[in-house]
């Protein structure tokens, strides 16, 4: 998603997973249960989030970015296609081989955001 900023919350510490840690804490359990309405199970002083489909077999993490939503959705589609064995959508396939096209896609995504 370059050149945009992106990071994920560390579910253990609540700090930036990839970036610099600060005194700001993001409570992953609270975010997933309040914002996405996921269920949770209390375990001692903590809790386990239950994914609606995979229950405890998934480890959801909140991802933050300043990238336009269209660009994020395209990146997700690309990852899904790479891991499913399906062909990439034409725009994504072209973007992998043409840097000028990538820059154009970013500009278009910014305009529509």
C-alpha cells in the first residue's frame, strides 16, 4: 500500500505492530467486540475473540492505513488470488508488471476516496 502509512495493532501489547511503539494503547478485544460485534470468551483477566466463522481458530488483528479503501480492497483481492490459485484481476495483474500503471492506479484511488 505504499506510499501510504499502514500498521497493525499488536494484540498482546496494544502498540503498533510494525511501527514505533508509543504510550497509546489500542485494545484489540474491545475494538473487535465493539466495532465488529464479534463475541468473546473471558479467560482470566483477558479474553479470546470469537471470529463469526472460524471461532477460536482465527486470530483477528486490526489493520490501520491511510490508503484509499479501493486500494486496500484491491490489495486484499490480490492476496486472496495469490493464495487461492485463481488468476489476478486484470488491473492487478497489469499493476505488477508496470510501475507507471501502479502510479496511475494510486492516483485514481486517491481521487475516488
